[in-house]
C-alpha cells in the first residue's frame, strides 16, 4: 500500500529549509546547525525526493537518513516516515512522525502536520509499548533475537503489536524463553523471573588427600628418630655405669684408662635422652593427628552452588560432616 503526500511536502519544505538557513534568527529546529551542514542536508533531501518520486523508497530513505545526520529537520523526518510506511516498518515510522511533529506545524506546514497526526492515529493500532524489567546483575535479555537489556534494570521499547519472543539468561540460572503478545491498548510489562540451577553434587574432603598422610609420615619419622636417640642415650648411660663399677671394684683393670671417654658419652646422653623423649612425644602426637585427620578426611557428597555478585565469584557449600 502506497502512502502519498511526500512530493508536496518536498516542494514546500525545500523553501522552509532554505529560509531557515537565511533567517537572521534561526528557527528552533535550526539552532546549532551550521550553514554548511544545512546545505549538505538540503542536497541529500532533494536527492531523496527524486528517488521517492520514482517509488524507490528504500534508496530515498537512505538519502533522508544521511540528511538527518547533518540536520535533524522535521521535514526530513516526515518524508523518511512516509518511506518507512511504504516499506512496512510501522514502528520506525511512528518514531519519525513523532519527531516530525516535535516543533508543531511551522517546519512542515499545517496540512502535513495534520496528516502526520492521522498517520500516528492509524499506527497506534499497530505499534505498542513493551517494558521489560530484570533484577539479575549478570543477566542478559534478548528481544526477537536482538539485545534488549544487560544487567539489572528496566527498558521500554516500542514494538509492533503482536507476538514477540523474549530470551533471558543469567549465570547460575536456567535460561528462559517466553512468547509475549503485545497489545497496543494495554500497558505491556514483562518481569523476568528465572529459576536457579540445581546445586551440583560433588565429593568433597576437608583437606587434600596427601595432607593427613604427610603429617602421619612426618610423625613416624620424628618418632623413629626420637626413639633411636633415646635408646642410644640409654645404652651409653648403662655402659658408662657398668664400666665405672668395674673400675671401682678392680682398679688394676687395664680398661680403666678409658674411663674418661666413657664418662663423656654419658654426659652427652644427658642431652640426648630428653631430646629423644621430646622427639618421640611430638612424633607420636603427629601420628595420632594424622590418623584422626585421615578418619575425618573420608569425604562426603555435598551440594556446591556457584555464586556471583557481579564482582566476586565464590562457592556456597552445604553438607554435614
């Protein structure tokens, strides 16, 4: 279906455009726009009008869009909106007609202003407003395959009335796909509510497997060293005592000449014996500790749920020991 009226506005508005450029005091829609940019916009606008006259709406729209990059004139919005209607793009046409009416009838003329109002009234049954709200900081929401919202917040989008697909995802939650029917006569609000993923079951230990063995092994080595040192110290003391008694009873014994050396070994035993007892005690304690840790480290199946707060990741672990 063709929508007319653009050629008339093209001719009339060309004068408005040029007049705005020459005016001593720029119109509100021309404020801040340089004469050079106005000239470029007018040239592109004229090129678009010629293409429109040949029913080449797609290329005409491209010219109008380029013109809007230099000057967002309501007349250019109006002609672009009519092109969009002919290309069956009602949502964008609605937006451009709204922009065309932004400054009233002056920039496009009373007839075309009234015609824009009629177009908007007709489009109001085809275009609806959709608001989507999400509370998930690490989530994403897509509308009809395109990005709509990232993170927590809400966004309102004008869409074509009818069915639309919303896909919502977030870390640690099940993805959700929902088809919504948007009604132009209603307030359409979609609140994203995702279901958390079930907690994974994992086999969890209190400590690494090697740790109880390492502690028990260290205890065994230390207890062995302490036991050996204690035994040697005890033997030295006994030998020294026996040697001393023999010398006292038999002063003519030729071995009594070595009594001083035996006495020195006994003196060392005074330090070796308590050190050996201490090492034996600590080693024994480590052995017991390693055995207890080994028992407690048998492991259990437990629920491990990943967590993410937008900045810090971690694990929530639940289970019984």
